[in-house]
């Protein structure tokens, strides 16, 4: 499950189809918002529970502006909120094996987070450089895994998956509309970097790419429309998936 900030709500639409069609999922990996939704999925939440949670959340619940030093905002609140949602679960307590992807900003090394507290790992995977401060785990300064692996197909294969469904939220990143604020500038710059690397898509057995060109990266009030986009993109593959399983 790829990163994509507020666009990540489309992941819930994908999960809705998987659950309604009873398509089995044995391993989950996610980057940034993909790690957030992926963690809830791995913990056993259904799509209706996720929808209800997201509908009640505002940016104030997950981020706090700070004097710029290593980022313009802190998001320990995200970890606290997710810890409450998951009842403090560790990776070892999840219903489905799960991995979150982050990057050590000092070394550029990809960090696969798959043990210990889930909420802190998701915070690290979601620490978008320049927007959120890095998350410190075991002395490492970790940031958004999208810098090196935004669509972690290879990770679930290493976990044991034989067939991979990859959900990419960044196929349509360009907009002719001028940016409206600093968040627009930062996210658009970041997504241009992501668009350069397309190798991950080729390694997936089922490539799900919701059409999100009309949706920005910071408006979490787009839930209904984004869920529909995710659902529509996933339903294209249902017949072939059901035949496979």
C-alpha cells in the first residue's frame, strides 16, 4: 500500500472490496499513509470501522505545528491516536503479518519496521521530510519510506507472498492548477520524485491505480470520493482474483 498523504483514504475503498469479496490477504506492507491504513487492516479492523475513525479525525488530532527546526510540525499525536485505536498492539500481536517502511535520513538506508510498537513505526513511516519532524527509533532519525520504496511490493514477497496486489496512489500527480499553499508545494515536489521510480509497479501481479488526479494530498475531508475511487479501481481485478483463489 503506497504513500500519498490524504489520498491514502482511497486504500479504504480497496479494502472494502477485498473484505466484501472475501479475497484473502496473508501479508501487508505499507509506506507512509499506506502504513497507517495497512496497520489497521493488519490489526483486523474492517473497512466500516476505518471509515468511521477517519470521518471523526482532523489534522489537529494527528499533527501539531512547531517552530521549524527539523520540520514544520510534530505528529506524535498520530502515534498516540493509532495506539488507542490498536489498543497498544505490537507487530507480533497483529492478526496479519505487517511491515512499515521508513528511511534513515542520516544514512539513506531503507528501514523495514516489523517488530515492537506498531504506532511508533507508522509515525516513522509517515514522517514526510520538511513537513513532519523525523521520528527517532533506536537512535535513528527515521522519515517517510517513500523516499526509497513507496510501493513496497518486494517487501511482501520477502515476507512470503506468492501473489501481490499493489495499490499506487500516485499515478496521477500533476495538476495545472497553481499550488495553493506551502503544503501543496512540498507534497507536489515529493510526488514528482516518486513518479520517477516506477519499477515497483512492474513487480506486482495486480496493479491497482485509482484515478486521483482531481484530489490533493492534504484535504482529509475527501473521504467519500476517495473511497469510491479506490473501490472502483479494485473491482476491475475482482473476477481474476476470485478465479485465482
